[in-house]
């Protein structure tokens, strides 16, 4: 059995401080992923990812002798109008992909075996068999990004995002590239909104 790994401690891209906007180079990473549209506070689609994530962890430990910490939930967000994130906060217009980071050795065969084991136990609470089937592995290559740590309610992110897009990026001759990325370091089911810690990340490119 190899030592248990915690990717939050190993990857610089999972470090951020409140009030500090920094640039990071994010390496290619693999995730469990599931897509959706509209208000993310609706059906708990993330519940289809966590059973798969824990099944993969146990299979890796049992079959490969490689144990790892299950990573926090993440999300990729997009909308036709950026103001739906900053000013209007119109969640009905959001497209999203929920993510859980996986070690590089997790592959499609392990995912399918994990899906079969979870399905055999019955659909996870708060999700459907259809959503369980939608979970997939996705490789992200974000590269150069700007990020900061937001402490507070999700609906209070707007001014922070506006500052990054309207001030920080133009000052460095950059523009957004790809989808807005959030990493939920706090479990929203257990941590009150004012104390939630969320990394806000945006891939960038020269303007």
C-alpha cells in the first residue's frame, strides 16, 4: 500500500488567499463530471457524483493499493450574458458542469465498474439512475489562470468576479478564455454561507 495522497496539498492550483488575486499555471487534470442547466440550488445532481467518487477511491485502494482523499466539489459555469453572474445573478440562464478531481490512474474501466457497483446498491439519495449514468471522466487543460479565494455566500461573488474581469485582466492585457471555474472548499451542507470558502478561477489568454 502506497502512502495516501491528498491532491489539495500537492497542487499549487488549489491554494488561494482572500483578497489576493494570483496567476497560476494549472496542469492537465482528470475529473468526474456531470452537466446541467439552470439554478444549481435545485435537484442535488452532485449526489450522483459522490457515490462514484467514493466507489473509485475504494476500488483504487483495494485493487491497486493506491489510496487518495476524495476531493471537494467543483463547478464550471457559463452563460450567454456575463452579467447573469455578476449583476443580475440570473441562475436560470446558467449552464454548468459539476466536477470532482481524480488521480491520473483512474480510467474508464474503473469508472464503469464503480458505476455498476453503485447502481447495484440502488440509486443514490437525491439523484436518479439516469443522472448516475451521466457521470463521466473529463480531462481539463486550463493552463494559465487567474484566481482568488472568496469567503462568504455564493451570491456575494459578483463584485469579486467583476473586479477580476473589469480591472485585473485588462490591467495585464488579458481576457477570459473558457468557462468560469469554482472550487468549493467548504461543504455547503454543513458550513453557514458567511463562512464558505470558494476558489474563483478564470482561464485567461492575451487580449
